[in-house]
């Protein structure tokens, strides 16, 4: 049983209505109805009677809700205890796409933080789907979900269903990352059609929804490529781009200092729908820690410099 669902059942009892309870949690009514049905199925009994006067707990439901409230109270006590113990520690659980600008901001955050105190930092690079799952399940507290602007409504709906909130961190056009000796490095007015004979390096676990809302594998920010190599970490990506003749990769803008250190260049390249958004995501009603606030400041500083 998903214990995070207990709060929803308690709220339905409190309001006497699934619709009102859903509004209080900023989620849609069908999704909350599904959660209540799932709880009832696992319990093996109806928790509520659906009446003209609203949602009324059954006898078994009253017993279940008493236990649910006890568990919620104990969880609050445990979280308060953990918060006191973490007060002097530097703690952060953060996940996002494999983007160099994010890693630079994360490094800046660590350089400015007090790392002499206890430190418990988790930073995971992964795809947007998993970022949403990790933040929703409370495994991570803060995340960045990357999506093409075309698909933002789909992702916003997904966030709403998972009781997550978001704000725009950055809107950008992706660039082509390549070695300075790439045959197209000096060409002006580059378009995606010029890349047809080149070898694309893609992030192997990146995916975007199709219009049927099924998941289809695509390159992270570019079009479908008939010649591609899928990799899963940025170190391999950079090594391949440096050493594999004619290879390229679509990426978000990278700070010049990092491009210089890696011996790579970025070039603008036109293709339809070349507009992407990085959304900062977090659980609805969550309190932002001082570490999260400082990391967001670091991210905003990097974005501001790259946007100039």
C-alpha cells in the first residue's frame, strides 16, 4: 500500500467530497477517485459510501481512517526529528538532465557552501520521466525536467497528476556540439539537413511523448537520426565528439570555459521546433531548504550569463 495516499483519504473524509479534496491538493478529480479505489481494493473493503450527502466513511472505513491519521501523525513527528538532526548538515537531493550548465551551477553551489559541516549530497543525471518519478516519490526533493516547448502541456499534466509544481528555469534553443575540425564547423546558416551524413551522439534514455501520448525514443533535442550512437554519461559523449570524425550532438548552451576545457565548439543550427524548456520541479506545498535556495541561485546565475 502506498502510504502517501493516506492523506488523500483523510482529506476526502474531512471535506465529504472527492471534488473538494482534489481541489485542496491541486489535482484533478478522476486521479483522486482512482487513488481512493486503489486504497479500497488493497483494503478489500469500501472506505466510503457514495451518497447524495457526499462521501461517508463505512464502518471499516472509519477504522482504516483512524489508523491512517495515526500513521500521518507519526510521520510528521519523524520528519520533525529528522529536520532537527539535519539543521546543521548540508543536505540536498537533486536530479536533472545531463546538462553541463547544470553541473557547473551545482559545482559553484558546492564551492560556496560550508562543506566543513556534515555533508549529505545526492545528485543524479537522468531523463525527465525519472526526474518526475524521483521527486514525486520523495526520493529526491528538487529536480529539473527538460521538455520541448511543443510537449510542455503534456509534462504539465503529468506534474499535476503527480501532485508536483513547477516554474520555468530556462527557455533555450539547442545548439550543435562538435569538434573544431568537424567538416561543418565553419559553415554559416547551418540547418539540420546539413547533418544528414554526420554521426549523431544521443543520450540513450531520453524520450519524448508522441501525439498519441505513447513514449517514443528520440534524440535528446534534435530530430530522428538514421546514424546514431546512444550513450549514457557526459564523459563518454565528450570523448566521442573529440575523437570520432564527423560526430555531433544536440545540447543546451554550454559555458565557454567548459567548451574550451573539453576542446569542443557549439554552433547554432536551425530545425523546426527548436525551442526547449527546463522546468524546476518540486512537490506542492514543500518548504524549500536553504541548500535548495542556494542551488537555485547558482542555476539562475549560470542561465543569466548564458542568455546574455
